[in-house]
């Protein structure tokens, strides 16, 4: 690699994981309010597979003329900081690249990002674990914000053993919800370990609220009792629900202050994080294929 370019994974013609390629792009220095970060870990999320296979192109969320960048999460070390930024070079940070329609992402050796997208990683949290936090903990936090205070009411969290769902279980309990996690039978110990009740029955209804972290949509909305609340993770398509049911969906936004708090909570062990595998950037196709197959517990993390 020359010092004027860095490597990043992109998709030009999205036909699945195999269509992802690594290209060289130009280095740039950060402007005012930006940081340049050497990326040391970037998690592979299910939505990255749906960028690579063209799903988000097909619904009009991606219209890049040349290539589309991959990856929302990153963790690494600040190389330099622009004017007005009070994070010093050498500081470990984690961050989120928001949105879909972009020619850059976190599957890269480096990134220049607004400081509003990043937060400092506490000493007790290693870099691979830190990269599993931004997208999914912020999504969970903002989803629980839509739920509001539980006051002891009964909440079903679908996909409770997944990345978003595991964070929702813990954060919803902190807001006073009596949480039951819906997950596969083999995930029972993990869900109970989060302090929640467990069910593998995805047909039993009557819940005061459902947080649909598995994206079950029309299969989960009917599980809410009349007058209850459904909060989903697919803002583009809200499912039909029963009488008087309020239906909402989260669309994650960067929030540096909340991200800092979520990283601290993860470092303390209050929030779950799991790294399933670590792979070099050159193994990006294999990483996406693994996630595409499903059934992975914890995040596959690229180490550029
Ligand atoms: N709106 C936003 O801003 C936003 C942001 C981040 C993520 N998301 C979305 O959130 C969803 C979850 O993401 P994630 O990263 O948490 O995925 P994940 O880690 O794969 O978790 C999903 C979990 O749900 C489980 N599951 C699926 N169907 C189930 C069923 N019928 N019963 C029990 N468990 C079931 C899966 O088990 P198996 O693996 O065994 O199927 C998996 O454990 C995705 O759709 C993602 O795109 C949205």
C-alpha cells in the first residue's frame, strides 16, 4: 500500500458476497469537526449482505453511480483530528457510518468521519468487542426509546439472542419492562443469562409490547395485545397490527454521547458482546458468505 491510498471493500454490481471487491482509494486529511481513523476492526452485519446482494438497491435506498461502500461499524485508532476536535491522535475510538447510499464504509483500512459518529473506547474493552457495539447497541437504545418506560409491563423481544435483540433485552429491563426473549431453543441459557424470561414459541400472543429485533414483521405484530405497542427494525415497511396497536420502527442515527455510554456499559459487562470470528479484510467474501448462511452467534469481525 502506498501512503497516498488505502484499501477498502466495495460492491459495483451487487450479486451477493462474491461480487464484493477490494479497491484502492485516496487518503484524505480530516477537515474541521472530523477525525481520520485507522480501522482495526469492522463488524459484518446482516444488512451488509443485503447491500452486497442488491436488496437495498432494489428498493431505491442505494443509487451510487460507481461503487457502494460496505460496513457500518468500526473501531480503531485516531490518526489525526481536524480543527475543533478534542480527541487526540492515538486515542482508540469506535463509530458508526450511518445510511445506505454511500461510496465508502467501514470495511476499510481507514476512514475520515465526523466526530459526531464516534466515541472513545474505554480501556477495559478490546477493539474487536468494541466494533460490535455502535450499530446494534445504538439501534437497540433508540428502539427502547420508542418503547418508553415499561412500568412492569410485559415485553416480548424477538431475536433475543441476536446482536440487536441482546442489547434490547438488557436496555428494556433498565427501563422497567418485564422482558421475555424469543429465541431458538439452543439460545435459552444465553437469554436467561441476560436476566430475561425465555420462550421459543413465536405464535403465543397477548404481549403489552413487542420489540421485533428479529424483523419478523407481520408474524410478530399480531402477538401484541389490543391497544399495545409494536416497535420494529424495518422502517421502510410497517406491518399490519391488531386493533389500537401503535406501530413504530427505528431507523438508527449516530449519537456520540449515547455511544460513549453504551461502550462504557459494555466494558462493565452490563451489555452483551460476542465476537464469533476475526478475519482479515482479504477474507471479506468469506465473511459475508458466513453471515449470509445464518445461524452465527456473535459478530464476524474484519481486521483490516
Ligand atoms: N432499522 C435500523 O436502524 C436497524 C439497525 C440495525 C439492524 N437492523 C435490523 O435488525 C435485524 C436484526 O439484526 P441483528 O444484527 O441483530 O441480526 P442477528 O444477529 O442475525 O439476530 C437475529 C436473531 O433472530 C433470530 N430469529 C430469527 N427468526 C426467529 C424466530 N422465528 N424465532 C426465534 N429467533 C429467531 C435469529 O436466529 P437464527 O440465526 O437461528 O435464524 C438470530 O439469532 C436485522 O433485520 C437488521 O437489518 C435495523
